[in-house]
C-alpha cells in the first residue's frame, strides 16, 4: 500500500553550499558591553590637561604682572626709642664693702619704640604680627609686639609699641655688670632684635612670605632717663 506524501514549499529546507576552504568567520564585539573604566580615565585625563593649562596661564599672567610692576622689598625700620623710666634695685652682700658687688639685681624698664613702614610699590603689602626681644648682654628682658596690618601702595605708616620690663632678676655676675654700667658709666646697653614678615598682594594674589631681620643696639642713661645711642642694622630680604 502506497501513500502519497505531498511536499509543500514550507516543509522544504534549503540546501546551502558548503563554505569555501579559505573562509574565516569574523566576530564583532558588542559595543554596549564595553567597560566604563575607559571613559572615566579619558575624562580624568582631559580634566588634568585642562587644569594644567589653566595653571600655566595663571603663572604666566603673574610673571608678566611682576615684570611690569617690578615689586620692591618692604622697608621697615626702627626710627625712635624713648625711655619712659628705668629703675634698678640690688641686694648687696653684707660682707662686701662696695655696691658694685651685689648678690642679685632686678631691672624695671619701660621704653617706647616707633617703627616706620614704607611701601614704594605699586601694590599693597600685608604685614604679619611681629615680635621684638629686648636683651641685656644676651639675657632676654622682655618683648614688644606690633600687630599685623595692610599697607596700601605708595604710603608711609608709623607704628608704636611699648616694651615693659617688670623687676627682672639677674644673677650675681650679670647684676654686677648692670650695677657697674648704670652707676659707674651711666650707660646701659641693650639690644633689640626681631623679624618682620610681609607678603605682597598683586591682583588678588599673595606672594610667598618675605622676611626682614632687625637688629638694633641702644644705650640708655639711667640718670638722665633718656636714650644716648642707637644703631640699627638690617639683614635684608630673606625668603
């Protein structure tokens, strides 16, 4: 018994010829599956280059401005020293026959210092707080301070500070020197030392700090209660 089978076109499978011997399949990766780390690194690189370029431009602008303005170092000097009072008290050894051999001595002193700040620049200067030490033969007696301030361009400003030494005790050898200086010579030599730090402001930017060291030698007459000698030196500009 035979049965007729009807073959319709949709039941047929097309027969494809075999690929040639030199055929190699190509695979293309899906771009949607790529890692986002590459894009992040690219953005960071672009930002780094942008900030580097802006920094170079800012440095170039500052250098051009510095060359155009030619800033000078700040001038800060001690102009006057006034003696308000000086008092000396000593404790003498009973076995000693002279007052120049005390066991100890105490010094009380008040002096007024007048500083002058001069700015010849075309830009302003910002001064920091400054401290000045008063010394006798290397022994610190007291200190005075000048508050920080801003000084405009092409200006001169005077600043005043008071140094008070209240009964500072000295040992026997130093006390003997002080008594001899005050009574015999009527000349007490002191030393004023301090550092002044300032910064120059240009178009809203502040330069690195600069420092001027002040070293002044003064001599005071206890009898006259006045200044008889003053000589100041400046170490110049230091970064």
